[in-house]
């Protein structure tokens, strides 16, 4: 299954991201199928430079964007829909014992 996700580049405390198409099971820092653009959240205003036609192509082929990428695509009006809730951090584990 193909996934459209962000891959972090840049120095420490200066994140810069690539929007890439990669197999969901592969490492996001390894080889990828295509670079679809860049995202720089550190400058004001945030720089979002995506290849719109290629993003629509890969979604049409069946690639699934991650929730964060989906929200960026909706904000840029590349796809239509509503934003999704992005889980932050690890899920909570119930530490109470069942008796």
C-alpha cells in the first residue's frame, strides 16, 4: 500500500519536510518513489510548495495520505474534505490491574 507522508530533513531545531510517496512499510528516510514538494514550518508565513497535479495523480492511483498530510492538502485546497484529528504522542496504556 502506498502512502503520502512527510520526511524530515534539515538541521537540529530547524525542521524542513519533503512530501514523498513511499510504500507504507518502508522507512521514510530511505528510498521513495517520488518527491511531491516541500514544507517549511519555521518561516512566517509557512512555506508549502506541493506539486498539485502529481499529488492528485497519486491519490487517484490509491496512495493514502497520512492525517497530517491530509490536513495540509485540505488547507491548500488541493483536495476537498474536512480536516481529520491528528493523534499526538503515544496512546495511553491502562496501568490498573484487572481482578
